[in-house]
């Protein structure tokens, strides 16, 4: 196997500039750090873009792969929406069970690492790429708000105090910020770091005294005018990160997070920014209101036809309840409780559905 360009960069070129900072954070020892950065990957690159994801799997067996498809699709929906709780939205968990139907391609990658005891570790990653149009149909049909592109790249102003005084994390220490930068990409956006010149280093005082207006002034040279402001410091036996997210001078979110691991405390800032951006910018496609709709199906000539229609309805996550209303010859009508009205119902049918819409007649379908 050969190491990927990104992994080699992390393992070698990134070691020296951030070594002292990582030691100060307690994230590495002199003996362990060089080992920690190593990662051997196969020929398949990491998941790229909003419609791809990678998840660890226990094996390459079919059941493990299909479970991985489900988790990967959940990641993609989280990136598209910006909502970390997207799987709890009505109908989403049900549709995740059909994740295999939305897969465009997949591959495996073997990652190598080192355990805290120094032993080599290996992890199999499943890299999944989904069909964008099919995933878009899910979000539209289920009324999942989508965070539109292009997405902003807020500036991360993070000061760290390990007990020897606060210091600004700048572009020269990008590997020290890896946990928060990677978490932002998991949430579907990117963070930037300030260049770290003398004037910007002076912003540490403003960060530490919780003065977002002063930090925003220091960030005026960067676009967009969004700042994720954080201070990370030792707290008892662990670490605490205090976060403020600012958009065009307006504070949208504040949060304090404590954790025994400095990397997890640092990564939490990406969630603070993502949730604020999602609340402000994510929009759902227009749809009809949820409620009960009378839907007719025609051309049913046998019990088998009826069962095909019934099975289709039961599998559709936009259908919350099915109540037979009327049957007359080859026509049957149902009262359907629909999550996003007839618009969502029609979007969810897809090209392979056993029925097609009757042209010019609302809420009526003919069996194929």
C-alpha cells in the first residue's frame, strides 16, 4: 500500500511546526507523536464532497457493508442539512434502511495506526458515494431543510492556554487544529485560520476577555465576516472550551464544553458553528402541509395488484398512516396521512414505483 498525499503531509511536514504546541496540550509525548501521525491508506481516496462519506466497518461482509451504507447515508444527510439530529426527523430513520438503493459506488480502505500502548492497529474504512439526485429526492420528499451551497468558511480564532498563558492558533499550526477542522468538514463546511501576524496575535486578549467585536475587527481582512471564537484551557483534570459564533457582527451562539480530552473539547466548536449556520441558512423545499389526503389507485385487477400497492405505501417514509376508504371494481381509495403532502408523496414514488400518476387528475395513480 502507499500512503496518501494528505496522510504523508500529516505524518512528516506537519510534525515540526506543531510539536511543541501538541506537547503543551498534552496530546502527545516526544516518543509517541511521530507514530500518532502515521496513516497508511490504499489507492482509494477519502470521501470527497457532500454526497460521499466514510465509516469504519468490522469486515467486508455483506451485512457489515449494508450497515455501513446506513451510517454513511446518515452522515451525508447531516452534511447536506447541517443538522446533527437529522436522523431524528420524521421518516428519515425509516428511509435510512433503504440506503443501499441510493449507493452509486463504494470501496474499502485500510487505515493503520498505533494504540496508546504502542501496538499497531488496523481499521477498515468503507468509502461510499451516493447518487446526488437520489439523495436530493430524500431531503425534498421528507421536508429536510438543506443548507445551500456555496457555504461560508468562517475564520477560527482560537486561543489556547495550557497553563503558560494564552496563545493564538494560526495557519502555521494547522495540524494542532486538526480535530476542529476535520469535524467542520464532517458537518459539511470548512473553517479557516488567521495568518497569525503580530497584530492578529494581539487579538488573544480580546478572545480571553470575551470581546467578539474586537475579534471581528481583527478579522476584517478575511471574508466572509464570520468568526468562530474560542478559548481552550485546562479545567481540573481536563479541558474547557468556551465558544462564541459571530455572523456579520451578530452573536448567534455561545457554548461552554468540558472534556477530559483536549481534542474533543476543541472539536466541539465546529458543532457550535454548524448549528448556528444551519438555524440561520438551511431551508426546506416548498411542500404541502402534512395531513390526511385521499389518494386513488386504478387498474387493480387482482389481489396481487392490491398487495403491490399496499406494500409500496407501507415502505414509503412520507406515509405515516394508511386507512382504506373505498373500493369499487378496479379502483381503490386510501386516506393517507402524509408527512409532506402530495408533493412529497409524488417525489418519493420514483421511476421504479408500481404506479404512475394519471395525467390531469390530482391524487390518482394507475398501476403499471
